[in-house]
């Protein structure tokens, strides 16, 4: 019976690790940070045509910085409030008759 208990404990630990690994905040935050860096770099030295099209606003720079801030927010949120392990199922007794 101890082998079964050990196997169940291992599966619960793997499930908790998978829940933290595939947390949607990690995916969203990572994508926003990567795209924010790309758009910010593109917005540092805009061409005159791009500035004229955006009516003088450095839209790529501001959008990239906003995306970067949002992505960092998600990653900080993930760090401060990590995903909780799934709640344990109530223990069953071995003496219960099967139906």
C-alpha cells in the first residue's frame, strides 16, 4: 500500500508543477514582453513617413512601452501570486463496500 501512496504523491506533485508551468499569466506575460521589446525598438527611430502617418506621435514607442509594462505586470503577478496546487481529494476508507 505504501507504493500506491508514493505513486499518488508523485502524481500530485507533477500535477501541481504542470499547473504552475502552464499558467496562462506566464504565456501572456512572456508574449507581451517579447512583442513589447520588438515594437519599442522599432519605435525608437521612426521614419518621417511613419511620424507623418501617426500625426507626429511616436505610436510604436508608446505602444511598445505599454506592451512591455503589461507583460511585466503579468510576470510580477505570477511571481507574487503563484498558482496553487489542486486541493486534495477526500480520503476514502478501505472498509467501504463496493457497489
